[in-house]
C-alpha cells in the first residue's frame, strides 16, 4: 500500500520514479518515449498519441534539483509534461523578490505560459531531481490536426491551467491565513490521490517560505497556521512530512473567518 506521496510521477503522465542515482548512465538529453507504457498517461496530454507519433513528438530531459527548465523571457518552442519529480514556477518582482506562481507535479504540464506571447512569462525550477517529456509545440500542432482526441485533451489541459490560476486569485483575494493553508493542503491531497498516493500522508517538496510566497503570506504566518492546525489535532507535521488527521476539520477551516 502506498502511503507517502513521493511524487516521482506515478500517476499523471509519469512512470514509477527511479532515483537518478539508480537510473543508469544515460544522460539528460534525448530518449524516445512511448506514452502507452507510462502509467500517468491518463492525466497527461499525450493520451491521444500512439506508435510513431509518440516517438516523433517526445524526448525526455532530466532536471536536477535547483536547476531551471526554462527562464522567464526565454523563447517558447516546447511544452513539458512532468514525468517524475516536482517543480515550482516563479517570476521576479520589481523589488527583486521571487514570487512563486504555482507548484507542479507528475503528469502536469509546464510551458503553457509561452503560447500566447512567444516567450515564457515565468521560470520553472525543479524542487527535486525530475524528468520531463519535451514536446515540440509546432509538431504537436501538426499532430492535433489529425487526432481530435489529442486536440480535446489539449483544450482540457489549457482549461485546467486557467482554473488553477483563478483558484490562486481567490486564495489571495478573499481568504485569510488558515483558510489559504487549508485550501492549499486539500488541493495537494486531491492531486496526490489522483496519482494513487495517500491523500492523508505526504511529503512537501517546497519550503514554508515558498508556500508563503505562493499563498501571499509571511513565513511566520505560515508557521503559525501549521502550528495551530497541529495543536487542534487537524495535522501531524514532522518537518516536511504532513499527515492529515482530520480532513473534515481541514475543510471546515476553509470557511472559517478569523478574528
């Protein structure tokens, strides 16, 4: 039985995670990928591809923890499906502070921000050793014209990203500290569950400072909210390991108005 959500990409477009130290000598670059062999295919864009098209469109790339997949301002030419690992996307504010805009796990897409303007609006940084499937966008457009299923899936991915951005705006615009953290943890719980991991026992890949940046909260506020949930018996937090002891109370906290 899987418990700790080691998101090495088991369910959203990623195959079971193999630590890079055990993955053999093959370097980053270009390894042809068959999506039919990937147990995250149902959560990922490539579900409409098969056979030759898979091999023409996809290569793999490994990204070490702390390294950048692409930077804000880079020219856009590819989309990236996370095969294993975990990423954050960030942008640099005018005062040189880093703003975390999203966290992405196995089976989710990176790079969609570059479609409209031709350059990436954010930077994508690996929070752990990760691997992505690289999809040349021009080739992907050619393939979608002949595969309606893939085109529909691509639209679903775009819609999902728009919904996620709207959710972040709601977090920052209308919720208080505990509500924001509760919503964030429940969202992670749901995403882990979709990847066949435990919804209630998982490892955070991001720091509390990064969570605060994403939620629009100070580090101290995030720590206080975690401590309060722990004192109330809602969570058991051991460093980065989080156990949700009472999901019902956590859901209630989403609607709790604080004094």
